[in-house]
C-alpha cells in the first residue's frame, strides 16, 4: 500500500472540511472578498500547523481552533485600524459553499440574530449548533466548561429576545 504524502493528506482534509471553513468565514465577514481572503488565510494557517497536528482531537475540532484563532486575530487587527468601507446592505450573506442550499425563513432569521452577537458568542453558538459537546467547545475556545455552559444559556436568551423583537418565536 502506497503511503499518502503530507500534502495529499492535507488536501483531503481541506476538501472534506471546506464547508466548515466557508461557514465560519461567512459568519464573521459580510463582504465576498473578505470571506475569500479569510478562507485563504485559514488554509495557510492550517497548512503551517498541519505537520504538528497529532490527531489527538477530531480534525474538525482542530480546524475550528485554528480557524477561529485566525479570524479573531484578523478582527482584532481590523478594529485597531480605522474603517474606510462604504456602507453595505449585505449585513449577512451565505457563503458560496452553502448558497445553493435552500434556507428556511426561520433559519435565515436565526443567522441574522447570530450575526448580532459578539465574536466569541458567535463562535460558541456556532459550535453548539454543530453539536459539539460543552467540553469540546471549551477546548476549542480555551474556556472552562462552566463558562461555556453559562454563555450558551445567556446566548439562547439573547437570541430569543432578538427573534421576538422581530416578531418571531424562538424554539
């Protein structure tokens, strides 16, 4: 049996997990070019880190950790510099990877409400909706399990309030 090269293994990983990366890019960046740039930056950071990935956690858990750290670093840098972007009505757009999927009105409204959360709360609720355990979320975001549990409860209340404000019930 031929041994798979590091590059081939990495390409398989990116191919199978690209939807996850596109989803995170869409959650944090509203402009198409920003999403594309961030996708490339995340893939670069994953490639740099890949040789040291020991498979002690799930691949998706490792990707979330690298991707979110990369996104948060970019967001911190962007906050430090003044914005010169024109106003855009595209507050939330679905990534190219998921645009072909029909999203229900309720799902779109939920994503719109999630968009209004802080960066950390977006990451927590996204992982929660992806059915990661509290322990996995805590590990990815380097938080305590108790902190994750408390934040998820607060996020749910916040989302319920945001959705009710728009005339919709949160279930």
